[in-house]
C-alpha cells in the first residue's frame, strides 16, 4: 500500500503534544494570551472583502513541505510576510509544524510584531491544548482538518477556538467531509485541492465540492494547487469563490507575482 503521509505526520504530532503538555502548563499559556493584546479578526477581514465583492488571498509562509521538499533555503518568515503585506495580501497562513514543514510557532510571534495582518496557525490540530497554545504565540485562526481527526475531536477544537475568540478554518477534501463541515456554522470552510494522504493535487476538487457548500453561512476558500491568475479567475467564475489560500506558487516567485493583481 502507498504511504499515508497524513497518518505519518499525525503520529509524530501526538508524541510532540504529550511532551508539550508536560512542559508548558495551561495556566502559563493563558497568562501569555492575557499579556498579548495583538490579535486581529481573521474571518471578519475576509468577510468584509466578500461583502464588498473583493477577492482575498491568504498567502502562505513555509520553508518546506513533504510534497515539494525545501522550498526556500534562506528562509526568513518575517521578510516573506512583509513582501506579502506590501502586495496587499488579506491574511497570512504560517506553517508551524516542525518535522515535515520545518516550521515553528515562534515564527507567528515574530511576524505579528512586524506585520499587521491576521495569521492562521497552519498545523495539524488534534488536541484542544493546541488552540490556546497557538493563540499564545499570536495566532488569530486555527485549522481543523476533517480527514485528520474524529468528529468528537473536531467538535472539541471548534468549541475551544470559539471560546478563545479565534477564527476557524474547517478543511475538507471530499464530498462526505463537506457535508460534515456544514454544521460548523461559525467556521470558514476550506476546500483543499491536495489529498493529504497521497499529496496529489487536483483543482477539480473545488469544482466537485463547492455545490454542497454554497449555502454555508461563512466564507469558502479554495486551497492548494493554484499556480496562476488565470486559474484563480477560472475557479472564481465557475464557483463564485473569492478567497484563495496559496503557498508554493507565491513562495517561488515572491516579489513579482501576477496573482496579487486580483486584489
């Protein structure tokens, strides 16, 4: 059988969280949140654009990925964030998973000190402990990947994020997951064109799933695999989606990318 990359990542993540729970007490995490006043509303920023019939680009910051390997050798997340901000990105997505994406939560803190944009903590959330932990580093939003958690854990993560006034992206890749996601009324729903188990990407995933989600009360996002402005516009014309999470194609052409011209 082919290797299940998502399962491999989650197994490592479980062990890391157990170590963290024994290292950083929840009380100290809450204390850090209370001292940090630099929080922004991720969902509202996107919703405001939708209300004004504008596009939103959530620009992703990551050093590496299992599918692409090392994307940027001389990795400086703050400088990348500044370039994205200067190109009018709506929000940022910051990969914080350490072993497969070479990220770190501290990158969010450093970015938030230098750039005034809402930040998604892009990681594999499998324990509600991770929610306040992410916020303590300055994250404004979390990610719930439905293919990576049970329904009970997804519910716990969702409720915990609402408790901490964080925005939530519920990520789906199949029709079944899309149907399940509809109950998360206050969430943004992201359609991931990449299958996290095989890492194959197919933009048709957005076309296949969006009809199930059209009546969702929150914003919809098309994620992954978008390489050009023409692809973005084609997706939008056929689905009415106006919010896109884009990573590798931006990172490989940081300072001169036509995708930003839609903003």
